[in-house]
């Protein structure tokens, strides 16, 4: 199977993309977090604040600890009971460590590394150990110039107190999801990135996302093997104005990844995997290899997407709502994925307006792919099937962010149609008033960015999903992102069949009751 066919099947025919005869070995499952052995570790403060002012402050180790915890720390533990697969009346308890950023199956395939330059600890590359809430020193020293060149001299790293690296560890969810994990890993990375960018705002940090960099050089820097793990995004952090796209003269020499790698010695790192038998995942490695960038001359800006004509169809202007910041810490604590616990309720037009506007406004960010900073355009956008929304006839709609309006695609109650498209009956969509979908323009990504474009498209969808989840939580709604749906069916509902767009992820949102689980918070 060609890589083009593989990515197509990931989107439209997952059974053809997955390896046949694949069985999950739960007894040999990997840990949902990465643990290093024999390396110096720095404990972080456990006195995490329950609220965030959002104002700038001095950057200290204590504050970095609070920042990392809000981004990716373990916020609680839970135990849920599910029926046994054998059909017996016995139930099996499922224990999970919860974080503010959701993850498919609570497996958390992504890891967070950070290059820190603080006065109260050695400068260098650290890994965030979420289990013990500490940072582990992987490589000591100042690597400003190395990171700048790996980014193509497009960011002044010397003016940044930190640079975050979001990676994907392939085995962490391949063991359960087979080749489908490649699609899921990109979305999970995006959700984590969305949480990181939102947390940065609350700490008064400036940030920006680089999806294009010299892969082998960055992987060598953080000490990961290309056969096991790969960095997906680089996110510099600063407290003041930073030149995020240096744009030096055209005489700058092209930097080759192989050449840059020779400047740094390999680091000998021992990782505790837990799994005694790690299977091979050749398709994941093949598409990851095809996505790599070997020289800074391969960096591109993406073109404007070919979007459909938003003038057709009935338009419903949404009411203007005041853009007031919500309580971020509270929204993080209250976020939940209801599954079977959605309860039907009428949604006001004002709440729907606040939901989409808050999410889309907060989604704006610096990206190395866009010509204009914060102009992320319509690369990924929101459509939805609405039922029982005040002032909106039941039907499928596209959200037009430029006009803050809904454009009617077709009317009707699509809840049963969407329910039929679920691969698992773990959610009752008949009880959900808002079923949103994030759509992406496949042609726009593919033509400019090649195989890397597919990965970036999934990450950008994940970043928007996390903004929608936080906005939903602030409004008192639950939201449950899922990929187990029939993409062809949803594309047909939104009339995307003949276009280059497709639905990337499904996000039911609405009122819900408390889940039947034991849940404990790890906050003071």
C-alpha cells in the first residue's frame, strides 16, 4: 500500500489501513507517561495556584512548575466500571490518571520537553516527568544557536527563556489503536499544543508554533530515537517582544539537518518502557520518514485554501457577545467527556454564539506557516449538526468566522444518522444538541507541505478542539471528542463529497450529568 493510499484509508477506510489480525495485549501495555532512569531530576513545587491572574511575572522554577502542571500535569485519578467483553454480568474497573488536555483512551502518546534558561537551575534540555511532577535533565548547556538554525533562523531563541518541544511516542497508543494511531497521535499533539498556548496566555508568556524544522537535528537535541519517537512541534516562550520570524537576508546559507547533527554528541538515556514486547509499526515509521525535513530550504508558507462559496444558503447572524476572558483554571477543572451522560437541553443562541466566538478567537496564534501573524484563516473550520437550539432550525450548518454567522447547508434532524456512523455505542447522540465537526482542506496542506501537511492538519484540528472544549466547560457544557465515526457519512451531510475538504474529528457538546465514577483531585 502506498503512503498516499495509507493516509486516505486512515481518513475513509480504517479497516484497510490497519494491520489485519491485530489483538491488543492489555497485560503488556506501556505506561501513559515516560520515565527516565539514572538522570538528575529537579522537583517542582506542589503548591499549584487554584486561579491564574494572567499577568506577567518573574520567570522562576516555581512558576515554570505551575505552568507545566496546567499544561500537562496529572490533575486527578478516576475509576470507572465497564461491562466485561465476554458478555457476563461482571464489570471491570478502569483506572486512569487524568490531565486537563484529553487524549484518546487516556493513553497520552505525546511527551513534553522544554529547553530552559533560568537563573536557579542549569541551562539545558529537560523532560517533564508528569508522574512525579519534576523535570529531568537530558542535556546540559546553552543551545540557542543550534535551535535557531534548526528552525531556519526564523526565531531569536536567545530572547526566549524557554522552548517547548511536543513529541509523539509511537508505541504508547499503537499498542491499542494499530495504524489508526498515526491519525490520533497528530490530533492528541494538537490538543496538548492548544492547552500549552492557552496556559501561556494566562502566565503572560508570548508563544508561537513552528511545525517546520530539521527533524533529525531536533530529535537528536532532545535525545529521542527516530524509531520510537519524533518531535512534532517547537514552541518558543518569552516574556517580552520576540522576533518570531527573523527573516534575515536571502544570502543566509541553507542548513542541512545531517550537518547540524554532527555538532552535538548523542546522549545515552535509559527509559523504562514496561512493555516487554514492543511490536513493529512499519507504516508509522514510513510516513514519519516521508514527513521529515532535511534542509531549511524545504520550509514553505502555505497557500490560501480553496474554500467554498459562503454566500450560498440561508445565513443566521449570531448575536454579538462580549469577549470577556473566562476563568481558565476553573474551566480546566470542570472539563469532562460525558460519553453516555449527555442530557438533552435547549441551547440558547447566545450560548452557541459565545461558544464558537470564544473558541475561534482564542485559536489565533503565531504560526510559521502563515504569511501574516495570527491570520490562521480557514485552514480548519467548524461545522455542526444542531438540534433544539433556540432560533436555529434543526440542521447542518457551517460557521463563518468573518461574519460570525451560521450558513445553512441543509435542514433536518441528523442525530440518528450520526448515531449510525459511530463505530462504538458509547455515546447517545440523540441526547446531544450540538454535534460539531472540525473540517480541513486536504488539498491546501498536501500541495504545499506534502506528507507533513497531513500531520499538521491533524494538529491544527486538535488545537481548535481544545479551545472548543475549554469554551464549552466555561459555559457549563460537556464535550467528548471522538474519531470513531463514519467520515464518508459526515462528509455527505455537510456536502463535502466533491470538495477537497473532509471532517477530521467529531465533537458532541451539550448539558450533561455527573458520570458514575470515583474521581479524586490532586489539587490542594
